[in-house]
């Protein structure tokens, strides 16, 4: 068995394609144009790019949450590109996801207890209520939330607490892979640091592979081993974090790096002409 | 187990919050009060009604209400053309009206929610077929369609209820489908899929509870509409059959005496009006209390 956990080759995703009732459908818009991505075991891969670059779509395509219109996706050596939903279920436990907006991703009508225990039963990870309760309490403790949180509804928690619940829900399944989609963009800077540190610690403890989607390069640099830069649904640059950050090969990466806000104030920032990039390759 | 509440202001329970907003509207509270009275009347009919609903007194035909000249204290609202006490019949009739409302609403809610969930969730051709069938049902005037159905099935209260339930169905299907379609793209549904939920679980446990608010409101309004339509069918002789003390049927039986004895038609009519109005007021209050957009005042 290779040490590759996820291997995507030439992945294409098309949105809005329809067959139509009478045969003439719409062709749809292609948002991914043959993307390659490889994620090794225990490795954290960052996916960066501007809004609309297809990074979220790529993440969701890996988890088979959006239909893939071309290419192949292999998970742990198994081709999952055209796997039926029922055949996909046992694999679901091994690939979890943390969402951008925890308010939207936690069912507003369910209590935190329900949100955390249900997946355990769905995958048969807990034998009975007490076992589930024990596991859930252990994970809550790990993400530094008090047991009272279980009684709460999602809207009664703060943003940071909600995101911890999101993380708890993902790692509770003891997955091999976690997709973290812009998980800190809705949080303030100090909470961001806490959440990132927690996630980093957890991934090291559990030997997790992660895909970390963000538009924020400083966040990527803090957590990732390798980074993939995307633009217009294509990979612009790919490589180890240090290499990409220190010696970017693509002008687009350069541009993104220049966009990181610096701590010192540059006197001429207002009069300086905006960086311009020639059309993408 | 001892539970420490760490915040000073205890968050209101969902029910408490609902009650707070519901009682903001006077009409809703009045509606609820009247509805409770009607329900109690129906439950304790044998205790309240001075006579049996079908008991005839041949000597007292078309007796006027008790406060009028020639009235009798034991016949509060007078008697009908065959000497039955109108008040007693109205009290017993409340049972039928509520029964009709409950059966019709539960039938159309259950069917409508299931069909709507399937349409909204499956999408594609299933959705198109279901929605076109619903459009066809909606294209008929509702009372006319109910009449046709009863004419085919044969006139009886049970058939009238089934017909009304079918006529009400498209409203619930559309409402459920619309809510499902907005809810199913939300992240918590994706989260549930990632957690490994199969589609029945996604439909009924993940999505449905989040679609309930508009459905509850529609159900109350359909409740009153069902009573009204059952009364209309009864009036046309297609609903409950005499001597059942159903309000609409009572109206129909009495219509030839409308100029001679106004009370035989007025009181059943008022009973229908008051009940339907009360339930509608209650429904409006429910909508205001359950709609999060109107809540934050």
C-alpha cells in the first residue's frame, strides 16, 4: 500500500448541467478543469486561491459531495469516483469535514448532544447511549468545552465554541482524513489561533491527513506541510510550504503573497499602483 | 445530576419564547380561548346539552329562543322544524366539526409532508411529475372538486373528509417542497451526509424539523377551511347525512324556514363563523410567533 491517502487525477466538476425533461438540457458551467491533487498520510495540504477559484468545490469533490464530471479520485487505493452512495457510506467515517460557518453546519433544531452522538450510532461506533455519552464527553474535554455544552443548542454558543463543536464532530469519528474548509475565516484573530492550535495538535495526535482550504496564506503557512495554489479552477502551483512561500514560481502566487498584510505601515501604500497580473496561463 | 448554569440570564426555553410572542397578539389569545371553549363543549357535550341531539318533541316545533315571547327556558336557542333543541344539536355538532378538522388536517399534513419531502429532496423528474399533478388538483375550484369526488364516492361524512383532505393536499406539498429546497442546500445537511446519514434520515430527522413552522401555520388555517368546506358539503347534501347534528347539515335542513324562524339558520351559521374565525385568529398568531423574521421587534 502506498502512503498516498487521497489521489485525484484530472478532476473536473460542472455545475448547473441539466438533462431537461424533453432531452435538451443546459451544458452547465465547468468550475474545475482537470485538477491533480495528492495527499499523503499524516500530511496537511493547504489549498489557497481567491474567491471562485474552485478550492471549496475541489474539497467537496474529494468527499464526493458534488458530482464529478471527469477524472478519477482514489481514496486509500480505492477508486471512489463512481462509487454508489451506499458503497460510499463505510468510507464516510474515514473522511470528515469541518465547515466554514459552524452556525450553518450545526442543525439549529438539534442539541449539541444529538449533533455529536448521532454520527456515532450511524456508524456503529458506540454500542449504547452510555458508551456514546462517554466518548462525546471525552472529546468535549479534548476541545476544552464543559460538559454542560451538551444541553445547549447551537445558537446558544459563541463562534469559537461552535467551531470547536465542528472539530469535535469531525475527530469523534476517528477519521483518516479531515477537510477543513475556511474554518477560521469567520472568527476573530485570537480565536483563530486557538482553533488552529487545537486542530494542529489533534492532527498530530491522531496522525490525520488534512486538506486545509483558505484564502489566507498566513493561516496556511502556520498549519500546512504542502500547499496547492488554485486559480480559475486550475492548479497554478504546488509544492512544499517553504518552497512555495520563499521562492514562488508563479506570478499569481507572488501576488497572493504580496497581499498578506504586513505589521509595519508602509507610507506609500495608498499611492503605490495596485499590482497587476497578466492573463493567467 | 447537578447542573451549573453559568450565565446569569437563563436562556428562555423555546416554548416560553413561543408563548411570549404568541400572547403579544390579542386576537390570537381570543382565538385560542374560543377554540378551547369549543373543544371543551365537544368533550363535555353530554353534560352541557340539556337534551339529546336527536330527541324530538312533537309539541314544540319551531319554538323561538328562550328570551323571546313564547320561548321555553329548557330550549335556550329554540327548536328546529321537528322539535329538536338547537342548542343541544350545536353542542354535539362541535364534536363533528372538530373531528372533521382533525381528520382532514392529519390526513393532508401526513400525505402532503411525505410527498413534498420526496419532491423537494429527489428533484428532477420525480419533482416535475409530483408538482404537475398538484397543479392539476389546484386548477379545480376546491369545493367543486370535493363535490365531484363525493359524488363519485357517495355522500357520507367520511367520504367528504377524504375529498376535502385531497383538495387541501397541494398546499402542504408545495409548502413542504419549498422549505425542503431551501433547507437541503444548507451546510448542516451536508454535515449530516458527511456523518453518514442515509436519505430517509436526512429527510425526516435532519431537514423536516427545520421546515415545521410554516407547516404548523398552514395546518391551523386548513383546519378552519376543512370545517368550512365540510359545512358547505353538508349544506349541499353531500357531507354528513341527516339526522347527524353537523352544522352545515343543520343549515341545509332549515333553509326553507329561513323567513319564518330565523333562529334555525342563524345559530348554526354563527357557530361556524365563530369557530372558523377563532381558529384563523389563532393561526395568524401562530405565524407571527413562529416566523423568525417578524420576531425581533
